[in-house]
C-alpha cells in the first residue's frame, strides 16, 4: 500500500504493507501523541472519523505534509488540520477552476517533490501543512469511507496502521491503563441486519456489547495498541447465511426527491456459495498470456506447461509485448488439439525486444475485444522491464474493466514494475508473485492456473420484489461472474412512492450458475432505512456513479451531465474525474466563511483565506525491496534449486516432439504473427547438481510436450524414448491386445509423472486432465495397466492416487 501520514523532507520511514493498511512515517521529533477514532462498519463498508494529535518535540521548526493513499475503494470526504489559530481545510472545486487555483498557489513544488519519493507509489491525497514550530501541536481531522475486503473465512477485514497509533506507549511498562485510555480513544460500532456474531481483534479490547435486542448492532473499544508493533486488524463475523446482505440508507432530507441524495439507497453484498468440486466443468474461461519479450527464452518453458494444462473447450491467446505488441491470434481461439499444437510451434516466434514496454497499448487492445459469454477473462502477465511513465494510465484502464477480468502478475526479481504488478493484481482480485528463476516461474504460474480453473459463479443476476409503487435503478451493477472466495458490492437507488404506506419489506433474489448447476438465494430486507448523517452508503454509490460517468466518456460538451456530475461530487465531498482538491488556510475567526462560499465560485475567497498545496496525485516510484517471511522462504528455496543459463545444444528437440501431423502443419489463415522459422531456442535448462538429482527436467519436458490436448498420449517411439524405455519393453509389458495403445501410453506417462509429483508440482493439472480422459474411456483395464506400468517403471502407484 502507498505511504500516508506526516512526510518530512530527507527523512522518511520505509515499508510496504497489504491492501487496506497505511504506511505512516513518523519520527521521534514529531510524535503522534493521541488518537480519537470512531469506526462504523455496516456489513462490508466502514465509515471512519479520526482525529490525530501530533507534537513537534524538536527545538527547531519542521515542514510537514500529510499524505493518504486513495485506492478505488476509498473516499476521503473530510480533511482539515488545526495549528494554533490557523485551520487548513481541503475543499473540492470544478476541475478546470481548481487547475487555475493550482497555478496561483505558491508551494506546489512540495507536491512535485512528493511525486519523486521512492517509497510512494500510486494515487495519494496530499496536503502541505507548512511549518510546525517547536513544541507546538497539529490536529489532523480525517474522515473517509471504504469497502472492506472479504477475509478467507468470510469475515469483514478492517485494518488500521500501527503508525497511526501512539508510539510512545509501546514497550513502556510503567504507563498505566488510565494513561493509555487517555491517549487512545478507538471505538468501533458494528451494524448488520443479519446480526453480529463476534469479532476477532489482535489487541486487548472491551467485551462486545450489543446495543440492540436482536443483536443487529454492537460496540467494542480498544484497551491497548497491538503487541509486537503490529497493525491493528479487526475481523467482523456476521450471523446467518453469507450469500446476501443488504443495507438501506435513508435519503438526505435537504435534497430533492428523485435525485440520488433525495432517495434511499440500498447496498447489497453478493457472496455466492461456490462448491469446491462440481460435476461438470461448465464455464471454462478465456486465458490470455502476456509475455514481456525480454523474457522470450525463460517464458517459453513456462508457456509450454501452461498450454498443456489448459482444459479442452476453454479459449486462449498469447501476446508478446515490447516496443510494440503482437498476438498469436486476432482474437482468442478455442483450445483444441490443432490450436494447441499450432501455439506450441509458434512459441519460438517470441523474439527479444529490448526497446520500450507497451503494456498500455496491449491492455487497451485486449479490453476493446468483447468478452466471451460464459468464459470469464483471466490474464497472466509476465514482465521484467519498467513501464515508462504510464503507470497511471494503465491503472485507469485496469480499474475501468476490473469487474470483467482477473489478473495474475509475475514480475521477475525486484523489477521496476513490481509495485505496478501488485496494484493490478489487487485491483482485479488476482495474485502477484515475484519470480526469481525459470523453475520458480513455471511452478508459480501453474499454481495460479490451478486457482484460475477453480469453479466460479457465472451468469449472475438480481431480481427485485418491491412494494407496488417503488422501483430500483442500478448504480453499480452486479458483475457477470464472481470468483471463489470473493465478493461484490452493488448499489441501487430506490425511488417512487409505495402505494401502501405500511409496506416496509422488500426482497432481492440472487441467481447464478456454478458449472451446470443453478443456485438462487432470496433475502427479505426492511425498507425502514438506517439514519446516518454522514451518508456513507450514498457516498460510495456516488463514487461509483461518478466513475461510471467518467468511463462513459462524459465531456464538457454534454453540459447538463457534466454539471450534474460536478454538483454530485461537490455535494458529498466525493472527489471524481470532474473535480479536484484545493486547500484553504484561514484564521479560526474566519471559518464562518466556509459555509458561505459558493460551490462554483472559488475566486470569491476572502483575502484572509490563503491557498495551500493540496491535491490528489499520482506518485511514481523507484524499486524498493522489503523483508517478508514469504519472500525469505522463496529465497531459501532458491538456494537449493537455482536455475542457471540455458544450454545451446538439443535446440530442436521440443519442436520435433510436439509438432502436429503433416495435415495440420499449415497454420490457420487468421494468425497475426508470421510463420516462425525453424526452432532455434534451446528448451534445455542447466540446473544445479542438487536439482539434477531431484528430477530429470529434460525428460519431463519431453513427456509433457507429447501430451495431447485431451490429456492422453499416443504410443510413439518419441514417448518411449522420453520415458527411457525401449520399444520391446513397452510392447512386451502391454497387458493385453484389448488395451488400446493410447490408453496404455497414457497410463505409462501418468505413472512416470507421478513418480516426480512430490518434487515438482507442475504436473498436477496435466495428471488431472489425463485422469478425466481415462475415466471417459471404456475397457481400459486400469488395474492390469497400472500393475504392468509399475513393474516396467519400478513404481508403486495405486488407482486411488489418480482418484479412480
């Protein structure tokens, strides 16, 4: 996550944390003395109101700046700082007017300095607060709302950075509990129509106190900061079924009925129940592999295993990108024997390109192609080079289509695009894995493919049952699919007048498919809305509406829509592509002017109000490595299994092994890439002596290259050679003439692969595909084949090993 908090030039604490956490740089000289935080959590949306008190302990004045990360699920709607008799408050203006103010504001170079910091990356809200004199205080008031992520066990996860908790109380055994509570006011209110079950907090806290007889609301407060300098983590568990939940928020009484603020808004959280195993594969997906051309040698080995592991019936395509990008096919093609053979043969056409890195152009091209019905799109991005100054544009594209895709990113080592890859993965609920070697690349990519092939909820739809006279207008629609372990939050405006004033119950039904199975769940919810003056649900709905208007290409030529968007943004303090921030410094005696300022007339500021640098920025970065248990383990594993440089011999082995039959040698006419020359890239890897003893990778590649798209193997001399067997041995051990050669070859290959399963996990998908093929065959005499294969290969594999 990006840094947030107090930044001082030349001295900055460094670190990197997970989604939902802040980074806060703080020094002994500028100390966080106390905090007062009130958090209200409704289902999976948190409304945070915080006040942070800092003091300059130094004997000299310090320039300070407040920064706060603003991801797509967070909205900062209130910020002001108080230093003595001065108050600095952030305000929103029409974007063009704000840009004029920025030009007239002195000190904007402080924000440009911030953009060059190596530890800050992505969009941040930043406000330069000026100089804090010695032994003086500054009070920061910050209010924001955010959608909370779903924890693996189904709980709502709320995080608060350890840097935003008083540090002087840590490891101070002499401090009393009363002194702690005097400086730490942290209250959490929980609300859910399903009922609050319990909470799990990594800190000492008061018992959970229910504030409603039906246990739909509760409160808990912290009694101390977390131990071991940990971030505060709160897990909220709700009662009842976890497929659907709804929150209805009342209208703003000051707004006109029929407008977004003038009508109630309902927030519905969708968490489909998805079985781990389904009888039918059903929706298989669209798999797109994006390869940085600078990885052309290493990636070919990984692509072989990925291509061979795909299920028949899915769609796929391969793209290479450098200064330009190329696609194997104009659009994704169905995975068949012919398309797989053709793709494997064309892998050698990925040529080195040490020029630019046009990932942005490639993503725009992919997103411009329509989605395939019942085939969710998943991207595998392998990258080694830095994206030249296009991070913001890339993230804008990824955010625009985040509900239509999932991205798995594989940055090589600590490359310059590591943080960008992290952001892409988090935005699309995918995964980012840092790659340290060729062996690591293949292993991690196949693991992610296993995750991508898990069952998912598709063809999602919502059906509303409202009292006569009421209707709903969707603000954020439900996605077409939701992956296992994920959720989606949608918003809808309820408008109209109920014919029966006493009708206060509605229902919503969630319908979806998992494979060929259909599921539906109905939730009845009260239309009696919760009253909250801060309107958190309306603010989140407003954010999604404004982003939708921006994505739809609303321009100033559409004056009515543009003006409405600006009005919406200003009315709730929700920053959008139509507005921008500017801060005003004023004396406390003049704060009455704040309510009298016209929203669209920033030039009418009184003389006592001075403009202060304050803006939502995109910050670049330089690579920063960090300590992590996960990466420490990877590095230790690499010590044992380190891949070295490729050899130059046996250059054409793979092409000969995996080449299609003669009638399939001519490629389809729609191929984008030119027909590649004969294969000149070595597929053989030099590996350390320890790795050689663990597994014969050359034979493993050869066996995998011979597997057919349906999971079977043909009984050929190439296969017997790869298995290190003679034709006579294979023919002599064949159980009977009734066993088809293909079935016998498949069992042989499966037993051979299973021998290395404990050493190399890459073959699991290949084995699963082969087992499915065997189960569909008749008269395979599995017991006889297994006994013969075990005898021939010196193995002890039971039928249960293949779940057969």
